[in-house]
C-alpha cells in the first residue's frame, strides 16, 4: 500500500490523545512515534486522505499543541 508520510511535533502528554483521535478515522492513517522524548511523530496517510489528514491536523492545532513539520510528499 502506498502512503504519504507527514512528520509532526507534539508534546509527550498529547501523543496518546492524538493517537486515539487518528485511530477514530479508521483507514485514514497510522500514527508512529519517532522520538517520544522530542515529541516527533510520523503520520502514515493513505494518499486519498492526505488533504483530509492535513485539514484535521490544522483543526487540532487550535485545540492542542500539534504541528506539521514536514509534508513534502
């Protein structure tokens, strides 16, 4: 399966909540912790859901401290 990789930053205390929210959008993406101490996460997104995932992250940025660092693909 092809995926688009989005690199994110979120404080450690928000990682579990963010993971639960992403899991609620079944089939859209998988959240992987790259470095918990630094709050680095990788969101592996199905290409068809890239724009949806970015929109969700923009909304979440207003509610919790989560930021897209790299969305090159």
